C-alpha cells in the first residue's frame, strides 16, 4: 500500500467514535477514505447522525497515526485495508468485515483454506492434547489452523498447527503491539515467525473485555468451519460457533464425557445440528476436502494395564479407583505417580486423574 494511501486509511479508520458500520457507510457514499476525508460537513451530515458527525470533525489522533506508521515500518508488520489484494477474501463474504486489519507475519496464510479450532481456556490435559493432535493432522493436510491465542484449547491448537504446511493464524483482541495473555508471549512470537498474528484493533489497544467476543466473528469468518473441542455451556467458544452458523460456515464439535462440564457446550452444539467429530477425517469430509494424510490415532478400549482399563477415559478420584481395582491406596498412589511421569495419566485439580488420549 502506498504511503499516502495508507495514511488516508489511518486518518479514516482511527477516528474515535466512528466504528466499522459508520466507516462502511462513508465508503459507500464517497468511494474512498480520501474522498470521505475531503467531503464537506454538509455531505458528511447527510451520511452520518449528528453524534457521529461531531466525532468525525474531531478527526483521528495524530499520535495514534504516528504510532501505527512507526509500527508498520518494522519488518513483518502490515496494514491491510479493504481493496488491498492481501485482505483475506473469506472476510469479504461476512456482514461486517473490518475496514482495516493489522497483521504480523505471513499474510499469504490469510488466503489459504482454514479451519478454526476453539474451546475452553480451562481445558483438561486430554482436551489440550486432542486440540493439538487435530491441529497437527489438519495442518499436515494443508488447512491453516485459526484460533484466538487464549490459554487452553486455543494455545494447543496453535502449537499443533505450527510447523505444518498449513501453519496457524492467531486472531487477537488487542493491538498487535500487546500480547494477551502474557503467558502466551513466546507462542505469539513463534506464530509471528511461522504463521500470522491478526487484529482489527489499532496499535496501542490493550486488553479490553468487550473486544474478545467481538474478534470471535473474525475467527469464524476466516474459516471454512469451526471445530469446538471442549466448552462449558456458557463458553465464549459457543459465540464463535454461533457466528459460524450466521456466516454459513460449518460447525463441528468433539463429544466428551457426560460427567464433564466441559463437554456440555459441545453436546449442546451437536444436539443443535453440529457435526459430531471423532477424527480428522470427519472434519475433512464435512468440509469436502477428502481424507488424505490426516489420520489420528483412535483410543483402544483395553490395554495391558488393569489400572488404565479401570480408569477408562473420564476423570476419576482415588476412591473410585480403589473400588474398581481393589488395590491398596498406597500402592495405587505409587502406580499413578509412575504413570504421570510416563505421560500416560494427568493429575487434575481436586485430586482427580485422567488417562491421556491414545494411552
């Protein structure tokens, strides 16, 4: 984008109080940011309500414009405006595409077929492993993995996508000079190097609660479908699934234990018509992309270890395991510690244990 054109887009999009709907109204009326910026007060008043006209007259903060121009001068940083050939085509099919996007990393990934993988921030170890395994399989099949850089399922999905042909896109709810949550700073740097970070929020925007549900429509809008791995009944992941349905995207969900609160959101989606998913092949089939090279291991019903067979695949506590196995509690604790060190079993909050996928 030429410098003069970029500055017009920034002066146009960074006016406080003039959101996406008003910006699109101005573009429809005047055809370009430069024409809108040069329009008379009377012409603007014919397009915007009085309260918005006052904000428009105030104009964009010169400091915000300077901050963004300094940011975009750094290697790997991009501003993508409507009409830019690099702007992600799938978002143009949605009702409210942002007029300006900020990207850091491989913007070519914004044009590749993609699948969103989302779920709980407070995911179980099994849920994180499942998300990572599905992302790795689907990324290896050429799909770009889209998620929101949150803790839990999002982070696991990004980790699974990194290093695959599809790589990963992280759609964040802050400006791209801010990493939230801070615990994912290293992951964000890895994504910027091998994938792409994306935001509709201007440089300098911190973590504001209302912005995170808003970015969910971009996660779904970029993708051919949304796969929900673990979600409580009131999870924010369900809003991403709802956006997907409104945008004509596929909604898919992985079922879980009937005893787990983190399965209830997925089960609700399946009851409402979401595709029940047990393998990467299920995802590719639903998206009409075939099944080549995307196998995931299927957990077997029994093992050579009576304790693992007694444990099953649902979380359980020591009392339940004592009752199922007949082992003394001391011997049981020693064996569980060994299995945890071997990466076969995870210790969960509340003194519960769970067998990990594929074990």
